[in-house]
C-alpha cells in the first residue's frame, strides 16, 4: 500500500511552528473561505452566511447618513499624539455634518468615535468577529459585527464620501491602497483620501513618487489624489467641499421599513 499523503499544513523542519499574526487563529470563517474548493454542501452553507453578513450590514447601516471612514492603528493609547489628532479630526468632520465610521475597536478607532461624541455627531463601528473578541469602544452609537473581512471592508467604503487614514499598520495600508485603487479604477468617483500625519506618511509618499511614478507603475495623478495634512480643520474643509460641491451631497433620511428588519 502506498504511503498516505500528508495533507497537513507545511511546518518548519525543526522548532515550533511560526506564531500567527494578530489575534486570528487557524480556523475562522475567512480562513475556511480561502482554503480552496470544499464540499458542495459546505460551500452552499458558506454562501448563505456571506449573504447574511451582507444583509446585516445593509439593514444596520442604511440610516447612518453620509459617512467619513477613519482608518488607523488600534495600538495607540489616549496619551499618544496620533490618538489626539484622530479625536480632533473626527470632531471637525463631525461638525461638518458627517457620521464618523470606524472599525469600532480601540486606539485610533476609539479616538475617532470619541471625537464624534465630543461634538454630538453620529458614530458607527464595523467590527470583525474574531475568537478573541475585542470589545467595542464606548463611544459608538451603532455597532455592527461581520464574519468576513471583505464584507466589512465593503461596508466601510459603501457608506462613506471620504476616507481619512491616520498612522497605522498593515491593515491601515491595506485599506488605504484598496480605497485608492477603487478611485483609480473609477469604482468610486474621486472621493477624498486624506493622510493625516505628514511625518508618518512621508517615507511611503517618497517611495510612491521616486519609485512607482518613475517606473510608471502608477501615474502622477494617482499620487496627487492623496491629500496629506496635519490640520484637522483642513481635512474637514476638504471633505465638506468635496461633499457639497463635487458630489452635490444632500441627505434626506429614508423611512424605515419594519418588514425589512430596519430599525
């Protein structure tokens, strides 16, 4: 009899397996989704779970009003200058009439939702369900949880007219470049993408200009779409200008339909 094929994940030849990044273990809905072809029954069940995730988001966020999504690291405490910058920026944007949307967790997300609370602006969080749950920050008016990262990311974009990136890590970089790609490809139309914190983002901007533009992997126009500032007032003004002049933004609150699960 031929030896049984080893289908276990690849491991180093010696020593313990490498640690997993972040808090996510080996088995979550996202991990199962990305494992490749599986049984027809499990794929069908997963399709319905994805549909439920999308439906939950659409029904929960339908009435939040025009949003500005603020991205950034979960690792900054309230004594950090970037936490204070995020709080001040969210407050200015909230005064301009926008709902503040974040991932709903700690750090920059908490600071942004807190800034909205400071000026009595609506505040929304979209979290991802993980086995080691992070508690929603206490400054949210509405909190929605999602099983799948791609559904959560879609919701963070769908209801927003501008995007503010505070200093952050790999997740923040992913969100910045996915949003910039959607603008570049015309999936969303010239929505402002604002980078707060010149000193933090300058090395990345230098790489984009000196390497990617020079090698023509992006156009200079792609770089010009990124607005870089340290001023919460300027950020809010640019967003308000784009919302009212460029998009002709006005908001008429729709009626809730109880039979669609809207509340």
